[in-house]
């Protein structure tokens, strides 16, 4: 690191008048300093030219010889030098101790608080206390970085003072995409009862080269491996049918396989399903360093932009309590899940994609059109199997009675040859939103859809299966079979339907089960005795009816 001398710093701060005087002096003093022999006459001549005394000429000459630059000849103002300290050494030590022990604390006391401590100590010692101005000067003299670190923490200091390096610079579309989640600042209502069901989660996929939103997924459940899979699937595949289903007549041309997915260290991005899905399609995963949100700045800023626009909708919770004020978000909520999903899509495909981006200098839509014109795009070999490649899975043996997963039996005639061949354990993929069928990955890579062995069973979610199992075991039933699970699920649904008018949490659970919502995504978690190894399992989800009195939502 290059250090700057004091005289050079004073040159930066000197007024035009003082600098002009220093330049005038330099022309005389430099020639004087170059003389091989300094005579009295030469000094007197310099004194006359500069209009200063002979002794002053000697002072200027000594200063210039010590540091031969023009700044060393700047006029000195009368009085003490700026930054000099005139208090007694004992008082300086007392002040420094007070700053260390009182001011530089995570409680962040004010300077006046420190001054009060110094005054009390000074009066007790029978000496005159310093002024508040003197104390402020000594606090300000401390390194600002050290002050922020001591009072706000190392992370705050790092975010404020760490040098910003050049970020990701993709050269072509879909070279780098970022995926992240956020809880939307908006209360939604049930589409039947119109009662509040809480805030949804948004999973967003952004192309860094064009700033194009290439996909997003809304859910009433916390982020999981499946929500990440559904977001990736939407990003990769064409979206014509998705737009038609929501009566949206706007272009969304973004699709194709990305080269690199840039994500944080969430469990859903470290799951076996997500990693294998990316490996299957030649996608590299790049993880941000832990606790470094600045590495995801592109998508973080976009989420902030979208949330700012959400704040104009009825039922907005705003970004914090202070901004919300007395506004009752639940009472003013009017949008259903599907209505908000459509509004969000219109906001992204309309204003966002067609407004000039400050970094690009053009709109994301035009940037995408221009970029894809000269770039070859990769597409999945089998679009229908893309989502299956990202679904969570368990390894199971195929037996004569089929496959047992989550204490439920699945059977299909297509599995018969696997029993004869002794294929060993195969990957059995499942959609947590609907356990009515699983997908067995064959040794050749194809998938076979295998339904319930008992086709009379109603579709249930993994969340319902987990909750039913937990309830049965809590009731003392140690061996949980399929019949008991489905009986418990039916009872749970009956209780939920009865409680939905009085409980927001129950209404939210019912909304997840209703077709036409977000296609309810159930959090996944490991269950003892199932031989599960899925690292993307969600935290345990309590039954909403029993926890309603606590006011705590599922996640």
C-alpha cells in the first residue's frame, strides 16, 4: 500500500490562494537551495523577493531541503496545528479509556454518554473535565472501520468497508443463472372463503447476461428441493402452455439449459436430487461463499425491486413494521394465490422486461433477443423427463408385492421383469405434492410411473403422510401401516375443514390441498425407520390445528 506524506495531503487541502503563494516561494527557494555556497547576500535577496524576514527564509529553506516539494512551502496559519492535542497526558489517557470501555460497545452508546462518564471521573479526581467538542474530536480521530466493527459487528464493517470486486461477467445468455427464494411481502386470501391464508414464497431464476427472468415458482410452503426443481424446470422449458393457462398474452421467450447455476448454501441446493438433476443435464453448480449475500447481488436487487412493486398491492405487509405503520395487511388482503401469481407474471413480463436496465443500457427483453441471435442454446433431450430428473428420490428394492415407500405400497405390471432380473435397488422418485404415484428410474435411464397398489386410495401429500405417521406414533401405535395412515389423513382433512373458518394456519393447509392453488408443495423431512438419507429434508412441520393458539405458522 502506498503511503501519502503529510505535505502531499496538505497540497490536496490547500486553498488556491495558499497554493499560489507556495508556487511563488518555490521559484525562489529552489534556486536558493541549489547554490553550492549559501551567502548572506543571497538570503537577503530572497527575503526581499518573498517579503518575509531573513530568519523566515532560513525556516523555509530548511523545510524545503527536508522535503523538496512545493507543498512544504505552504503558508502556516497562526495557532496550534490542526490535530494537535493540548490536554494533559493524564486526561488524554482518561478519555481513551472511556472511549474503549464505554463508546466502543455493541450497545452503541452516544458520545454524550461517554462525555458524562469522563466528566464524573474528572470531578471525582478534582480536575477540570474536557469539553464535548474535544471528546468528539478524539472519537472522530479513531478509525471509522474500527468504530463500526466494535459497535456494529465484523459483518457490518465488512459490508461497509470491504472492497467491491468485479462480479460475474457472463458473455452469453444462460451461461450463468442465479436462483434464490424470498417470502413475499403480501397477504393472500383463500379462493373460496376469501379469508387470509398468509404470505407465499417466491423462487426466482435470473439470467445474469440479459437480466431476464427465465423462471419463477410460487408456493405456500418454505423452499425445498422440489420448489427449486420446479423453478428450474420452468426456466428450462418453453412457457407457452403456462402462459395460456393463466390467460397471459405476453411474450416470454426465455428457455434453454443453463451452463452454470449460481446459488447460496441452502439445503435444497445441496440435495441429492438437485445435484443429480444438474449433473444429468451438464449443468455446473457454483455455491456462494457462506454468509456472503453480496455474491448474489443481482438476484437480491431484482427481488427488492419486485417486492417494492408488491408493496403497492392491497394486503402488503411492507418491508418492515415501521413502513407498514397502522395498515392492517390481513384485513385488506383480497388477492388469491392464482390471482397474485398472474399479477406477478404480468409485472415481470410487462414493465420489468421492457424497462431500460441501468447496467445493460437496454431492456432485458431486447438484450435477450440480441444475445440469443448469435449464441447456440442447449435444450433437454427429453423435456417430459426434465422435472423427474430433479425430483427427490429414495433407493428401494422392487419386490413381488411392489415398492414400499413412506409406508405405502406401489405396484404396476411394468415392474414384473425387474423382479425376475434381480435389478437391485433402484431410484424411486416422488413428488411431495402428490404421493398417488412414484417414478421408478430403470437401469437404462427411463422412468416408469407406478401408482398406489390400492387404486382406490385418494391422493395425499408427503406433508399429510408425515403428520399422520407422527400422530399415530404419538398415540402409541408403534407399527404404522398403510391403512392407518390413510385413515389418519382423512381425519386430519376433516378437522382442517372444520377449523378453516377460525384458523389462518388451517386455511393455509386447506389451500395447499385444493387443486388450482400452487399445486401444494409439501415440505420433506426424514422419518425414523424409513431408511431415509435425503439431505434436502425440511424441518418438522407441526399440525396447524393444534398449534393455532401459538400464532406460529408452519415454517
